[in-house]
């Protein structure tokens, strides 16, 4: 689905992403993990068209899309979720879904604004879609709530809902689990799983919560210092010595020190330890 080939990006003297290559397979949920500062977000920004790579290629469904801007990729079915913009917090959940532009918008639709019947038909289609998304994510009860009043986890569900409005082919999720309580985390994970299994969505997910990664992602790609150091099922990744060293060595000190938080440190510690189940106990 997406081939990332030798992608590189430097910021001044810092090589944030360094000849990074891997694939995101169609119909899979690929996890992207690695210590703080490994280059994951920078890589995502290049794949989603928000940052121009210095070198390398991004191929989407056989088409070279390197350096194409985000809105062009969006129309090709590749979307990246973003936090709900500040100014949308005073709109309701339903309104937040209504205003997502359809991915296939083109001149026809713009012209059609002159033709009342087509406008009506489009509005009815969008309204149906909104109700369907609210129902799928079990957030119908929040439809008239202001987005600004939602909890962290509810906001993530709404972000996923906004993505669903565009019927994407491949979705890049940047830390869907961050700041989400356990109950909503289960709901979010289930929604991602169902979108993948029932609707064929392909996902690539950056995540620090290793439980969530084990539950959702196969394969898992590990980045450290801008390159891919391991790739495979989570079970193998946890046992991989180079991965353990990346987390315990550079990961928690030195160049990576731009932000630390407890969850990330726990995730790093977790990645380096076999759970009893995985150790065969
Ligand atoms: N716009 C920028 N200008 C300068 N340096 C940057 C910029 N964006 C990222 N970096 C640096 O590039 C390196 C990779 O950062 P990136 O955010 O991609 O890592 P990450 O793996 O996503 O980390 P985290 O898990 O902490 O979010 C870091 O050292 C970071 O400080």
C-alpha cells in the first residue's frame, strides 16, 4: 500500500530521519514505535505530505507521491488525524463531523452548488454518514455536546470519526492512546480493529503504549535514531536485543531528552521486558 524507501530529513545538523525504509501493507495495522526523538513523527509528516523529504521516496499504491502536499494525498485516500482545531471546540460533535470536506470533492461539486437538488442530495448523504459514524463509534449520546467539553478519549474518538467521514484507504494515527483513560482506550482500540477488519482500512500507528501496540499492530516497525532497527510481530520485537538496547540506552537520555513523561518511560521499560505470557509462563 505504502512503500517508504530511503526517506531522509535533516534539521540543521540533526539527521532526524536517516534513509528509512519499510512498507505499510494493505489491510494491515502497522505499528511504528521507538524511543523519544527516533524520528517517527518526522517520518509521518513526510509520508502525509506536510514536510518535504531531503531524499528518498514514498510510493502509494504503486504511484510515486513523494513531496506531494497533504491535501493532494488526502484526495488519494491517505489521511493523517489531527487534533480538533481550537476554533472547532465551540461546535458540537455532530457539527464537527458535518464540516469535514469529502475527499472526492471536485469541480463538479462546486458547480453543483448552483443546482439546488444536488446540494440537497449531498447534504442528505452527509447527514446520513454523520449518523452512521456516531453510531459506529457509539458516541451518539455526545452528538450535541460541544467538542471542547469532551474528555481526552472522547476527543480521540471524534478525531477518528472525522477521518471516517472521508472514507479513507489508509490512516496515519499519531499516538491515539495518549491521554486516554482505560475504558475509552478499549473503545478506541475496538473501533480501529473493526475499521480494519470490517471496512478494510489500512492503518499505520505511532504509539508508546505497548499494550495497545501488542493488541492492535502486526507488524511492528521499530525506529531508533532515524532508521528502522527491527520489524516483525510484537512478540519478536520484545525479545530483540537491539530494540531493548535502543530503549534503555539512547532512548531515555542524551539526544532524546526533549520530553519525557511517565507513560513513555513505562512503555520503554515494558518493551524491554517479556511479559510472563510471552516468556511462556
Ligand atoms: N521542526 C524541527 N526542527 C528541528 N528539529 C526537529 C524538528 N522536528 C523534529 N526535530 C528533531 O528531530 C528528531 C526526531 O523527532 P521526532 O519528533 O520525529 O521523533 P519521534 O520519534 O516522533 O519522538 P517522540 O516519540 O518523542 O514524539 C528529534 O531530535 C527532534 O528534536
